[in-house]
């Protein structure tokens, strides 16, 4: 068993909540985090398999680092000091080297990697089993004590239990997939199972070995349950499409850094956010935005030329512009372009949240409502009187969604899933617009 590493780290949540202190535990190749050390028994808030992660030391802040699975989970962490970060980087690096199971994704699947993949899923199952038991016990104790529970509170707790059950179901399917793919049921002996169980002192989720027939029946049952839940009320979508698209979240994070007084590279953050904005616009394949994107790119280039090596923050750029006899106003133009395009995207996402996801009509309406200046009259007329080719709603969703959500959208593209996805996009884009308005105030 590996050395257990634990301690408090600050985790970036969102612009409104900022950095939040969380209790992190690295054990057996899995990084868990909890709300606090005292609430470990309540179950973790999240976990990630270190073997599948990229571990990046921040080049600007000596006490920050990133732990992420490309296209999936992303932890942006801050330590109390550079020395503490070095301690965590060494521990994470060692765990990654030991448990690295990248080869488990190819067709060879050697025995040791197969065991690692299965063990990781087993630990995840036990983890969520523990959370489920805790939530059920808490609810039953409240009922036994005849405590007065409001219907709203009861429904809230029931939803937590339901989501945990659904998560267990998904992990069970993954576990069975790994087991069948590796043909592990034929190669593992009873001693292998006992050894694996001895390594983990938690209660076992699986008491007996599954026969081939049991495996098939559980997979069939889990698959049918998942299908029925998804078709009934979109609850599966609520569980799986649980985080906003990483591409929009990254843009939001860069904009948030622009407001940080401690950040010396805010100009670079804003340029990165602008480049991300253009990438999001490309997903719509809307020809009317081509000229606007070109103007945006040219303004970025001109602003970069205006900034010398001594002007890395927005404040320095604004102060330099203010000293000019004839103001360059480059950054003002850049903010204006960014805000207009962000508002256009916000309106697009809100329009796509409707039951009728006709992407062309949604884009036309968003363009008409956003670009109202007189010099856009001709463009609006051309758009209204023609039928340009644009990406469909499901194509836009697949272009922007996180990697782990693509199979869900590819297999179950319907209005309920798209509605949830575009609602998350709209909510995150609204936060981006709010941040740009804060940045605008810095100019005044």
C-alpha cells in the first residue's frame, strides 16, 4: 500500500465562490477531496484516478498546480507555499508513475494493467457505496427520532440518494466492461480477490464473485434501468451532464484572473479568453460572424503590438493608453468586440434552450438582437432573406461538450438533453458577460 498523503489545499470553484479550502487525500493512486477533514465520514466531494491525469505546475504562481484529465475533470489547486506544492507534485508524480494505466486503453491489456483498471473501479464503487450508506443512515435516523422534516427537505435528501445510486450504476457498468474486456473473470483466482480486499480496509461492495451469467444479467438490468430513466424524465442526463463545457469554463477562469490584483499577466489571460471565444464561435459555423471574428483577431494582434514587455497587466495597458495625446483605445475596442460576441453567444444559447432547436432561426434572431448598429443593416437583411448553412443544434453541442459527455449526446440526442446542455452553456456565458462588464469599469 502506498504512503497516504493528505492536507488542506485551496480549490478553485467558480467566480462567485473563488478559492475554497478542501481536505485532499492521495491514497492508492486516487486523489480524493472532502469539504473538510471533519467531514471525511460524510463521503468525498470528488475523486480522480491519478494514473489518467496530467499534472501541471503553474509557471506564474509558484504555489499553484493543475490536476486534470483532458476533456473531463479539472482541479485547479493552490498550496500554502511553494514547498508544499513541491511535496504534492512529488507525491502525485510518484503515484502516477506507479499506477500509470495508459496502456489499459489499447487492445493489449496485459494482466497487471487489467488488475489496476479493475481495482480503480472497485475502489470507486466502494467509495460511493460508503456515501450511499451514510446518506441512508442519516435519513433513517431522522425518521426514527420522529424529527420534523419538511417535504422539501425530504425531497432534497431523496434526490441526493437517487443521484448516488445512479452514479453507482454507471460505475458498475464501467466495472463490468473492464472485467469483460480483459476477460478477467477467467484469469483472477479467489486468492487474487482476497489479496485485493486485504489492501483496502473498507467494507466490501461485492461479497461474492460474479458468475458469467450474473455479469450478463446485471449489465442487462443496469442498461435497461438507465435507458428507462433517461426516457422518462432526463434524470440520467442531469447526472452525466453535470458540469458546464470545459471550453467555456476555461474562458470564465481566464476572465476571472483578469480581475485579480495579484495576477501580473492579466493581459495574457484576456487574450487567451478572446482566442477561446473565437473557437466557440467557430462551433456554430455561422458565416455571418466571419468578418467580426477577423476584426476581433486583428484587434488582438494590434493590442499585442501596443503592449511592450513592461505591460503585462490590464492596468498597465490602460494607464499607457491614457497617457497618449490621441488615445489608441485598442483595449477599449477589444473589450467592446469581446462583450458583443459574448452577448451574441449568450442569446444563441438562450434561444437554443427552447423546445424547438432550429439552430438557423436561433442564430438569426441572436444576430438581429445583438448587432443593431446601422452598419449591420445590410448584413441583417442578407441573413434574413437567405438560408445560410449553419451547424445543427446537436452538432454545436458535440463540438462544445466535454469528452465524457459526447457518448451521451451521440446516443441520446433529444430535446431534453440539449435543453440541459444549452442551459448550462447560457448560465456560464452569463457569468462571462458579467465579468467583462467588470473589466469595462476598469477603463472608466
